[in-house]
C-alpha cells in the first residue's frame, strides 16, 4: 500500500461506530455491510443495512448523527447518509488523501 490510512481517520472511524449502534438499536436489520477502501486518492468507509430506514426529516435532529457529522468535519471528511423508510440506510464517510510527501516522517 503506497500510503497508510490518515492518522486522523482512526478516531473518526471509531466515531462512526455510532452508525453500527444505530443499526442495533433502531434499524431492525437482518444484514449490515461494511466496506473500507481507498481509490483515486480517497479513503471511503460505507456502512449499509437492510433495516427499516428513516424519514429524511429525522436525519439532522439526531444527536448521534450530529456527532458523526462533527467528527467527520474535524478531519475534513464528508459524511453522507441516505435512507428511506422500509429501504435501509447507507452511511458513507469519505476523505481525500493528503499528498504523499506532506508527511516528512514517512
């Protein structure tokens, strides 16, 4: 691998455990998919479930979702959440990689 994941990404990924907590507590899902990949200088974590979903109006008012957005913003990542009632939820965290020579310790 040309470059390890961002140093800042670890705590943010840990913070995204909120998405998994939400699946357990609220989604009534039978399946959850996690995908972490790096492509085209972007690291992407996707968490997708087949649960009951949620109405789009409930997204900004949730404290857990607000916290996930704040953690993503702190490292310059983008968090997107797509959900529809009865069709599950997808949480996607994406972070553009820094240039390889930006960290002289590597």
